[in-house]
């Protein structure tokens, strides 16, 4: 799970005038990577696969049956359990004499598609993290402006100015919290996709055994 900033801590930091730039995410080699787990830009099929060697340049799209199952089980909106059943049904229909050739091709295709989707998710996460840091800095700036005007100020113009700052700051805090919630569940997507590869590798690997 992603390390997030509790609202109370966020508000305390802001009231104290601290910057949120370093608080929004744990230290990473990539400053725009907001998740607790280490950033792995691309997954390697061999990490999950124990069968015959995977093709370096898989031509899975040329095989209609393989392409159909790859595209059926890879989308992240397909529940893993459903994909597992679909892949198992496909695998059981492949003659045993052809499994050592067909299964690696199918798994390589799944890895390719999963990596493509992970890449999109990673880009989205980095964009969100960048936005979160920018909003956090704006909240800090608004907090500093607010501290410069006493709460009991009597000048009407100053009171109006302070009210506008409060309104702007509250809006920014809500925006920060909204991005925080989005990051919290989006950070789980790459993990889920990695787990899916492990499940699919097992489905095919179990059927390679003599």
C-alpha cells in the first residue's frame, strides 16, 4: 500500500509553513514515482515463467487462437479469476505435442500486453504525483499568506482578503486529498497486474508437465 499523508499531519505541516514536496511520497530515484513499491518500468516474462524459453520477438498476433486468448485475458478490467478460467480452457485444447511451442508464445503475448497497460498506468501515476506536489506547494503558499493576516484583523479590506485566502486554501486542500485518494488505489494496479502474470504462468506451466 502506498505511504500517504494523513489529513491531520497535512494540516499541521501546512499551519507550520512546511513544504509538502518531500512529504507527499517516500524518497525514490524517480521523484514523480509516488508508490511505496519499487518502480519497475517493465516486467520480464522470465521472472514468472519456468517453461520452455520465451520467444525474443513473439509473433503471437499471427496465431488467431493465441491472439484471441491473449486479448481476452490481458485487459486489467477482466477479473483475474475470469482470465484464469479462459486461459485454462484455451490451454486444455492445445494438443500436448504442441504445448511447448504454443504456451510460451501465448505467455509472451500476455506479458507484452500487460507491460503496455502497466506503462499507461505508470505514466498516469507520475502525472498525478507531479500534480500533487504542485498543489501541495500552492497550499503551503496560501498558508503563508494566511499567517500574514491576523485572524482578528479589523480592516475590512484585510478581512475580505483573508476570507478569500481561506476559501482558496480550503479548495486546494480538498484537491490535494482527492489526488491522494486516487493515488492510493491506482498504486495497487501495477501490483495487481504483476500478480496476474504469476497466476497465468502457473495455469500454463501446470499443463506443461508430462
